[in-house]
């Protein structure tokens, strides 16, 4: 394996560790102190705020990364992409905050947890100023990993010091938000010190073009939220915070395991983009290699989660969260399924410029999940949500496979 790709995988594992593994240090403490109701309200709020993170991302983690990877040696072009993307994200952040205020004003349930929501919105600002797409496009993920890990580690003692009752959910959201903001500032200092970016005036026509070009990728990421973020939100609306607490507790363990895998695909993405424009045969060879690697690793991860679900839930949360065991057994197979649809979708269809069909698949699958969830969440609560997500991910993978076969894309030679 290429040394640069290997370094980036290690760095991205560090970032995922900061985002998913490090929070597991405080998670057992939080679920016990906040109790199912408090933890459910926190999880519901963070799920709502995730919509705004999706909004400000607008698919830039894919579209901006792709542009930077293709123009890696052109500092002027990279600077233009940087300032235009940051400007777009700031505009979306402001629009998102105004919308959040209006939701809190008109929706009583949101008004009851407004302190948690406002505290959590700081995470969105941290997302705006953290240029993950720049580090990824330049294949320099080491610096990004350092800023993420340091910020997350520094937040741990504050969780134990300040969160002592079930009414402190807003403090947990605030600490998480400040941590994300701190990581963003550190990353900008690194960008400045490395002299990757020149000063550029912002062209509003280019901002407009960026929104137009990224529209289909944004639709795709928004559609994904219909079977990720929306699952938590809809479950909360139908079944209440306790069901959310059980579901999210299981999903956190799944995400932590899956978070160790996604760095592999993220590290390959810019290289596959570059290769596809130079040597298609080599690019497809690399995609096949990635598919084999992900299949082997994700099957082992999924099998481990399934077999040790009861042990992992009791170890992390205690016997009070025994309802999460059956949820984790359904969610356990998602890393294996997602390994396939990441290669079929992001690494193949998106790299080949098939953004429209990619977004259509995700929109259709997202709508399927919403309807399935509405049918299953009321009678089966958190378990129904897990079943809905499981079959939705299967549908995504199947549809992407059919598109690849229909278009005679030489992935399975």
C-alpha cells in the first residue's frame, strides 16, 4: 500500500478515534448521570443539530476534496476553493441559526430543550471553520488528526467535573461544542503556518457556482440523513426520549466500531479521484483492492458486535440499558453493508461523475426509511428503528450494485 495513503489512514483513524472512541470514555458516566430521560433529550438535541451540520457541509467534504485533489499543485486554485467553501459554509451557518430560532419559537418540544439546542449549535460553527476537506484533498491528514485528538482529550475532564445531575445535559452539549470549535481554530492555525492558502477576495459568482455544483452531493448527504439523523428524531417524536436513549446507546457502539473503518475509504478517495483521470485501469484496480480490504475488516467487526452485543452493552452502560442489546444486534451488520455501498457509491459512482443517480438512490432509500420507521417505531420502538435502518442500508447497496451492472462499469472484472 502507498505510504501516503497509509499515513492518511492512520491519521484518519486518529480523527475517528477523537470523534467516536474518545467519547466512549465519558459515555458510561453520562448515561448513568443523565439517566435515560436526560440522555435521551441530549441525543435528540444532538440529532436535530446534526441536520445543521449536514446543511453547512453541503457535500463540500466530497466536492471540495475532489477539486483540491485534482489541483494539488495549483496553490491559487486551492486558495480559491478554500475561501469560497468557507464563505459558503458561513452563509449556511447563519441561515441555519435563524431557522433554529424559529423552530424553538413555534415548536413547544424544541422550546423545552432550547438551552441544549443553543449549546449544541456551537458544534456547527466548529464544523464551519474546520477544513477537513482541505487536509483530505492535500492528503495531509496528520495535522487534522492532531487538532481533533487534542481538543477532544481536553474536553474529558470537564465532563466529569461539571456534569453531575440529569439537568446538566446542556453542559454536555456545550462542552462538546466548545471542543469542536477549539479543534477548528487549531486547524486554521496549522493551515496558516503551513502557508497552504493565499489571501483571495471572495467572488460571489463563484459562491453561487459552488452551491450549484454541490447541489447533487448535498441532496445525497441530506438523503442519507433520512436514515441516520432522522431515525433518532422520528423515534423521539413517536416513542419519546427513553426509546431514543436505548437506540442511541447501541448506535454509539456501532459508530465507534465503524469509525475505525471509514478512514480507509476516506484515505483512498482523493487518490482514486486523481488516478481516474490518469489511468482508469489502475483506478479500478485500486477500487477492487479497497473493496476486498473493507469486506474482510467489516465482516470481522460486524460479527464481533453481533456476538458480544450483550457483553458490550452491559460493560458500557450497565444492566439498565439491557433493551439496547437487541438494537445492537440489528445495527451490528451495518459496518459490513456500508463497506459495500461506500465503495459502490462514493468511490465508484461519485468519482465517475454520476452524482444524479447517486443522489436519486439515496433519496429513494431515505424515503423508504421514513415510511418504514413510521410503521415500525410505534409498535416496536427502538428495535423497530434498528430494523428500519438495517433494511434501508441493504436497499442502498442493492440499488448501487444494479446501477454499476447496468452501466457496465468494470468494477467486477
